């Protein structure tokens, strides 16, 4: 009988030797960090390429903004996936320890149950472990995206000088139509990166959208700051013309849009749109002068 138990113990150890190494494998932390850093570098390179294409008039402002938001959305999803892997690792560890206990104990119980009809009751047998795998959809739901944005906001409270993080947070709020939150994020961004004309322009846009698209007051001040930094900023010139148009200053609106007209690529949709806006402003100016 003793010989049987020795052989059984050896067989159990042999089974564990095959099973546990595969289960205990886990991603190297340094590799995970390197992967995340590589993704951020790729994002920065793609972002620089977009900015270069915009400055060389290969793409328009709208295409630039759309592609930049798509880059930031993918980076945000990548960050979220990295965070979600942490609880998964803990579950996996628990599962491994469960297997380590279940194999020898289960083997002994199985033998006693089969070899002895009066052995333990089936009700006392170990219950199957609940599955730990969950189906993951290829894309994130709106609720998941919103939750990840809130996580990013919490993280930035501990790192208030992270320019890239605040820019991502602000643009994420804009994508979610949370314009007041976006304006707050852009306000912080301009305080830590006051020489960024794009940040001031986006701040003006968020403020206006949070206030029924009204560009008067703070939005106009932000637009003016952007143009002081970069007089040829296309979005700032467009918004400056719109602000003047809203205020009834049609001549100034025409002046601002004509500045923009000179730097827009020929045949672009943006050029046609601004041309139409200038025509409308001229009509309004003529009507105003005739009164």
C-alpha cells in the first residue's frame, strides 16, 4: 500500500511539473513598459507627420483634426488595455494556485471515490472553478471609453504637468461632447503650455461650444492669444473671422478670412467654405452700409 502512495505522489509531481510552468508564465514587466513606450513613440512620430503634412498643405485642417483624434483614441484604448491586464494577472495567479492544490487533492479524492464505494460523498467533492475568461469585444463601448477618460483624469491629478496627457484628456472630452470639461482641461493645458497656439485655439472652441457656440468674451481672448503666438494658425483665423461675424463686424470678419484664404491649399474644401463665408459677410456688410 505504501508503494502505491509513493508512486501516486511521484505521478502527481510529474503532472504538476508539466502543467505549472505553462500556467505560471506571465508577461515580463519590462517588456510591457517597453511596448507602451514604443506605442507612445509611434504616436508622437505619427503626430509629427500629421503636423508636417498640415504645414505643407498636403492635408486640410479638418482632416488633420480627425486623424489626430483617431490617433489619440487608439492610444487611450491602449492605455486602458494595459490597465485592464493588471486584475487579469491576479485572477490568473489565483487560478494557478488553485490548480496546484486541485491536482493532488482531486487525484486522491477520485481514487478514494472509485476505490471505495463508502468513500466521501459527491457533495463534498471540490466544486468546479468558475471560468475566468470573458469575451472581449474588438472595440470599446461608449461607457468603457467614458470610464477610461475618467481614469485618465484621475491620473493627471497626480501629474498636473503632463502636457501630452492633458491634451489627450481635453480632446477625449471633446469627442464625448463634454465641452465644459474639455474647456477646463484646455484651460489647464494653456496654463502649463502657454506658448501653444493650438491649445489656445482649441480652448476657445471648447468654451464656445459649452456656451451655445458663442465666441464673445473668453473665446475671443483665447483666439487673440493664439494669433499672437502664430498669426497664420488656420483654425484661429477661421474662429477669429467667425467671432467678428457674430459681433456684426463684417469687415473684420472678411479681413480675417481673407488672411486664411491665402494659406489654404488650392481646390480644397476648406477654401471653398471660407470663400462662401466671405461672400456672405460681404452681403451682410453691404446691407448694413445701405441702412
